[in-house]
């Protein structure tokens, strides 16, 4: 009996290992389209997949990002400008991609472009502060997906969304988490709607990584600008030293951030090349050991742990 169980376990292990490892072979004639290639995950992904032999089409937001990427990649890589929130730009890019891939279609769509917007306490913000991250991270991503879908269906390819653990747990006020929660909310329907077409949909939820996007100093600049414009009342509730203290916290938390962006790119690669891509990837030790488990815990516990990370308010009763 014990022997039988042992043999079964070993078989399961082997099968699991096999499922994890078997990959597609003809990488060299597969096209992949990546958004947000100026910096961060998108930039590294474009360079990595170019080296691997994929035919990469890289969309950058800025001219300077595009020039820099071209200088570091092979002639096979095709770079173009794209602002995911600009309809004209999206139309033009879609046509370019269509002409470029021809009958082969698009094997991979990596929805990576994203912004954090302002991260600050909710009562400091206006609805406009929420709009930017939602326009880019949600509507931009949906519109890019809808435009590229016919090409992905043609290749029976893969769609990979870069979400965030911010899509599982809201750790700061601002439009970032709402935008990422919304992206996750679409996942199940897209995945099931595409199943019949042989298109796989995967979602990557990285922990906290140090990228251009999450540069703590930049995030803090925006916060300071808002702080300086706050009414004296609110400033008094938070206390004069609040902004300095929150900067200190930010700096110390920055030292815990993951530096190795290739962890995320490895997940993208698995999602692109495995015969059995996963629905969800969570790169980063912090995501696996802290954020994802925490997102399944009761709200009291989440509040307790997350509130401990925040700077205490000086006079919250003075309203
Ligand atoms: C999506 O793109 C189309 C252009 O193809 C445009 O008409 C539409 O306004 C865009 N929608 C959003 C929300 O950006
Ligand atoms: C990826 O984003 C698209 C557009 O919002 C959405 O339809 C899809 O469900 C998302 N997929 C995942 C796995 O989050
Ligand atoms: C893979 C993934 O992100 N799945 C999530 C899709 O969204 C639903 C909520 O609508 C979640 O419950 C899933 O975990």
C-alpha cells in the first residue's frame, strides 16, 4: 500500500516537472508585442526575448526610450511609439503590427505599460489624481488587448498581463490599486472567452520591484507637491513633520524591494514558451511569502499589519 502511494507520488512529481518544462520550439518565427518598453520590466523583456530569438515588436512611450532600446538590441527587433491612451496612436500602431506580422499573427501580447499615478492618503486627492492610472492601466490595457486580439487569435497565442500585488491588496491611497483590481476583475472572463480559440491568458503579479515606476524618490516628489498645496487644516491633522517621516519610511522600505527584474521576465518567458502556461505568476519573495498570503487573510489582520507600516497622524481628532 505504502509502496503504491510512493510510486503514485513520484509519478505525479515527474508529470508536474514535465508539465513545467516542456516548451514550444519554433521561437524564431514567433512575433511578440510588448508595451511599455522604455524602462523596467518591459525594457528588460524586450532585450531578453530579442536575444532568445523571438521577433520582438516593442512599443515605447518616449522617443528617447525608443532610441535607447534600438541601440541595445538586434536589427530583428521592431520598435515603435505608442501611447496606450491615445486612440490615434493605438490605431497607427495596430496597423503597423498587423502589416509586420502578416499571416503569422501575434504569438504573444505582453500588456506591461503602466503608471502608478500619485500614491498618497485618500483625503489629499482629487478624482483627477485617480483618472491617470485608471486611463493607462485599465482602459489603455483593455483597448490594446481588443485591438490585438484578432492577431493573437490567428496565432493561437498568449496574452500576458502585468498586474501587481497592488491588484490583490490596496496598500496606498490613489488610483493604482483600483486600476489593478479592475484588471484582475476581467481576467476570468477573457480567459474563458479565449479558451475555444486556443489562446492562453496569464496574469503576472510581481511583488515590490525597484523600477523606474516605483522609484521611491519620484513617488515622493509628487506626494510633496500635493502636501504643499494642502489646506492648513489637513496639514494640522497630519502634523507638520508628517511628510518628512513618510519619506523616511519610504526610504527604509525601498531597501526591501526586489532588484532583480529578471524574475519577472522569467515568468513572462514561461507564459510565452511553456506548453502549459500558468494562469497566475507571482515573482518576488515578498509576493510569495507575504503579500499573497496576506491577501487571503481576514481584514483585521491585514489592517493590523499594514497600519503598522504607516506614519502616525499627529492630530486626527482635529476635524
Ligand atoms: C480605443 O481605441 C479606439 C481607436 O481604435 C478609440 O476610438 C477609443 O476612443 C479608444 N478608447 C479608449 C478608452 O481609449
Ligand atoms: C488582461 O487584461 C485584459 C484587458 O483588461 C482583460 O480582459 C484580461 O482579463 C486580463 N487578463 C488577466 C489574466 O488579468
Ligand atoms: C488569475 C487571476 O487573476 N484570477 C482572478 C480573476 O479574478 C477573480 C475575481 O473576478 C479572482 O477571484 C481570480 O483569482
